[in-house]
C-alpha cells in the first residue's frame, strides 16, 4: 500500500498582514547607517557614470 506524503503547511495568502517586529534601537541605528552608506555609494557611482556618459 502506498503511503501519503504529509501535507506541507502553506501561508494563508488572504490573512491580514502582521505588524512588523520592533527592532532594538541599536540594530535600527546600525541598519540606518548601512542604508545611508549604500545610498551614498550608489549616488557616487551614478554621478561617475553620468560624468563618463557626458564626457
């Protein structure tokens, strides 16, 4: 006799979204500084690429 595979639990696509967890202020500050550094670097690269395009 063939055994059935267990049914895997799938998320309810129609469930109301849950509120995001609160991060500790240290982690939040660290994430903000990382995001700021990434945005600064991306802006710098975009300016360099723009300058090369117009040169």
